[in-house]
């Protein structure tokens, strides 16, 4: 009689099975630590931020907290309670929920956030914003379909044996790539237009904002594209599992970096008043209760320094604000 407790032989490709799971989980947890630090920075520097922004930031953090906990449960299933069970390494457990589905939700939130920011910067780009929304909707639908099919198939080794899973996965990864590329390209064009028509100070503010968005969205687009390439070209190595494990955290960190970037932007802020002859003069404060700040807003009628019609306008406004306990932040959001 065969011994049912015999140790299963270790397959020759064990590193291609365990490596992506281990390194993907470790980097996912590391990025969660980075996200937690950014949440603390946000909490300390923006206590008076709008309720909408707070719901967006803390809501994403709660989702990522749940995703990290479920990823930990997956890791324990693979390498804790299932230690020595080689067949168990191929089981998906609850990873279809915390990887494609949660990642798709976080990605959609961040992409819609950038679509709104593009609209506030240039209202004439409404059609591009609609295209971003449609692409984001497509990727989150494909992400949910990917998670659903993963639960049905139960095992990573079966992902390539089913026609519906590859279709859903390809649409999800390519949709993320296309959406993030569209966001980056649009922001690059905005930077180009601001270089042509903007004022000196506005160029610095807009330029720093746009470069950050382009860099972060290029990173997320590259990881999504790598997931697609790995799945299509080297499916037996499970490298796509590694990239999809960390994608959600990259999106949430992108969102927090964008919000916390306002701390750096305040150092670039310039407050200006004009004397009777119309000359620009620097001005820091008018008094303990009145602060003159420079902001920008999107207006179709705005005119740039060169006198041409432009969507971006820097304007001087007077606001009655309470005396801040610490240096204020110019909120361009």
C-alpha cells in the first residue's frame, strides 16, 4: 500500500512557482509601508483638506489595508499551513479578490481622479477625459472578470487552458496601459502648452505638477504592460503574478504622492500685488486675518501673459483666513 503521507517530490521549476509569489508579496507589503508613511504625512500637513479629498485618500488606504491583509492570508496558505504541499502552491486561494479585483478598483479610482484633474486644468479636453473614463471602466470590468474566472479555475496552471481568462486578463492589463498612457500623454501636452503660453511662475507650478503625474503614470503603465508581456511570452514562469501583485500599491502610492506634492509646491508659491502703476511687487501677507495668495483656475475666457486665449489663468485673490499655526499650503487642487 502506498504511503499517503509520503513527501511530494519537489518539481524542477519550483523557483518559477514560489519566486513570484514570495517577491510579489514582500514588495507589496513594502509598498504598503510606504503608503502608510504617506498617509501620515498627509494627515499631518492637510488637516483642513476638503472632505472629498479626505474620503478619496482614506478610502483608498482602507481598501489597501484589506488587500494587504488578504495577501497575507494567501501567503500563509501557500507557505504556512500549506508548507510542503507542492500542489497547494498552484492554488489561487483568495488571491483573485485581492489582486485583480482590488487592483482594478484602486486603478479606476486613481485614473478617474486624474481625468478630473485634467478637466479642471483644461476644460476643452472634455473628450479626452471621457475617453479616460471609458478606458478605466473597461479595465475595471476586465479586472472583475479576471478575478471571477480565477476563482472558477482554482489553479494558476489552468489560467492558460481556458479561453475566457486570457481574454479578460489581456483586456485588463492592456486597458490599464492605454489609460495611464493617455493620462501621461495629455499631461505632457499640457506641459508643452504651458511652456508656450504660460507666465514664468505658472510654468514652474504647472511644470512640476505635470512632471510628477507623467512620471508616476508612466511607471504604472509600464508595470501593466510588463504583466501583459510576461503572461503572453513566458506564462510558465508566473512572472505576471509578481507584477500584478504590486500594481495596486503603485496606483495608491501615485495618488498619495500627488496629494503630498502640494507640500513642495507651497515653496514655489508666489504672492503678488500690483502697485498703482501696475508693476508687480512681491507680497507675503497683508495681516493676521487677510492673506493674499496666487491661485490658478480653469476658465475659458482666461488670457495668458502673451495675451492669447488660454484655459489656464493665474489670478490674484484676497481671502480672509484664520491665522495658521504653521506655514500654509497653497492648494492647487
